[in-house]
């Protein structure tokens, strides 16, 4: 093999791949190989399989197991128009107006932005495929909705799961928030105070102790599993293995509450503390697999609509989204494997063979969706910014001082770093020619957009992943 090596560690664990009984055996010669297991990679593989269901053998190589642990579970298409150099203060950023209709704001984006390059119709097609495959949101609109966040702000988003619907800020009615002592990432009182300053209705808050004993941190997945199985956590798993362990604070729970079920004791504690509200928000840990059952139980007991507020990693909503995506991939016949792309062979401008964790494989086409600077897709060092898998050219200033601006919230050049692509998403070399005729890029690795400032990462992942998958199919 004469190609670059990917040093990304191999993922492990069956949870990220869904039910093992639903996996598809990979072909010895996949027609389409998608490298990267995030939203763009999953969607590229799904699009490729749906484009030619009888002809294409599609394989998704997951190169990092925790890609969805940082995903809030919403689909953001274009939340803000992006920062300008005038946005040089916290106040400017705080008062940026969210985009009401993303499609109406596309013309104001730079010409090399993926939305401008691929166009509105392809973005609509990608969103429609996402809606049809995942049945993710009850409302399929071209307008953004505003959902509360764990920082006490509201987030403009294009798609949100059903379990966020009752918390939309546009609903002009009071809400109550519940925090858990063991999940400090959502400070209910702080969030209620900040939302109360922004919204024209009352927001109240209480904090309760979750049933059982939790010793792991972050606690979100532990609480979610406890509610899935309706069994209070015992604290046995994840206890620090040190010679000296600090004494745990005394618990206010009875022995029965520490060893018994989780759902009803939790409801009783919330009911005794929270005033009667028509809608109640919880940290987004109300189950990872049985979340509909958990939410129905709590709603019935509290006589209120229940919604969840994402907290951060490891994100339970992100894992829910991942499970849905992998179920759709299995249904489409996509083989999902995990490992690393260690090298490749190319001839006459085409990638012919790859080495996947020591296995030699022939390929017809490849989609690269390994992420940007915040993920394993791009690497920055003293020599510059590099794409480590196929050594694709990354256009960036040689002077590192030009990567950033003096003020924290200004328009930083590094926010748009990525591989340059042509109109068919083929990465371009320094002369503007395709690196390889059968290689395409999708997601955050594509340059020309600032996904953080614009809050556009998911929409770009869907439109580039969808187009790259279709164009890669035989």
C-alpha cells in the first residue's frame, strides 16, 4: 500500500452499531466505501444504498466510536448568518438574530459555501430523505424552531425529535424545569432564570435527587440506563478503583429507594416539589432505548407534557439519533464495520484498493466524511493543516497568525478550513484539479463554511452526504 495511514483509534462496543443481529456482512469488493461514522458518513452511505438498492454494495467504516456523543439530537441547517468582523464582542454575539427560514438566507452566504454550491433543491431533497428514513420529527417545516438549551438560551433548529416538542419557546405558556443532583450539567434554577429573562411567561425550577446511588461521572448514560430498565442504579459500576476513596455524602434516600425501581420514585420526588405545570422539562437522560415508555410514564403521573433539554457529552439524544441511523442503514443493506483506513493504492487518478485494519479491499468509489479540525478529519501542526487519510490539499494561510483574529468572537479563518471541492464534491489539489476521480468529501471536512458560527453542521452533513452518496453509486 502506498497511501497515507489514518491514526484514528478503532471504535469498540456494540451500542454504537445498534443490534448486532441487524448488521450486514461487508462485501469483499464494496462499490462504495464511506469513511467516517458521523452524520455525514451515515447519510452518505444511506443515500448511496437507496440510489441503487439492487446494484451497489455499500460499506460504512466507522473510524471513531463517539461521534454522536457530542451531538445534541437536533438537526441544525442554518441557525445564524455567520459572524462578521464587526461581531467582536460577547454582546454582539448574544444579540445576533437567529435565521427564521434557512432557505431564504442561503443567497447571503459566500459563493463557495456548500449550500450555494449544491443549491436549495438538493438541501430540500436531503431533508426529505432524512425525514422519510428516520421519521424523526412530527413537524417538517422550512422554518426554524426555538428549543431551550442547558445554557438557558434558545437554539434555532430545523428538525427536533418529538420529545423536544413540548418545550418549544414559541409556545406561550409557563413551563417547569427539573434538575437532578447527579446531573449538574443542567442547573435547572440557572436555566429557569435565564429563560425567564428572555421569554414572556414564567419558568420555574426544582432540583431532586435521582433514586439510587450514582458514582459515575458524567452520570447521564447511567441515569438513562436506570430508567430504561426501571431499576435504580446501585453505584457498583464505575466506582473509582483507588486505595483511598473519599467518603460518599450521606444519601437522603431510603434503602428501598436505593435498590428498587427508578421511575415511580423519581416521579414521586418531582411531584412533591414541583408546582402544577402544563409542561415540564427534564435533562435529556429519560432513557436511551425505552425513552418513549419512560416519557409516557412520567407524563401520565404528572398530568403534564414532558420534554427534554440536551446536556452535554456523552449525549443521550445523540446516541438515540445514532441508533435510528444505524437501523436505517441496516434496512438499506449497508454493511457497518469499525476500524481504520491504514493505506490505499491509486492508479491513473483513481483509488483502486484500500487497507482496512489489515484487510486489502478493492473499491469503486470512496466518500471521505471524517470530520474537521474538531474531529479526526483534519490535523493541525507546526507545518500547517493536513488531511491524514488521502493527503488531500487543505487551503489555508501559511502564516499561523492569519488563522485567528485578535478578538475571541470575530470571524476566524480556521473556522472555514477544509478541503476544497468541485461541484461534484471531489477534493481538489493545489492546482484546482481533482485529487482522485472517485473520491468525494462530505460534512465538516469540506471547506468554505463556519459550522460553529452559522450553526449549520447538520444541514451541510445531510446535503453533502446525500449528494456524495448518490454521485458515488455505480
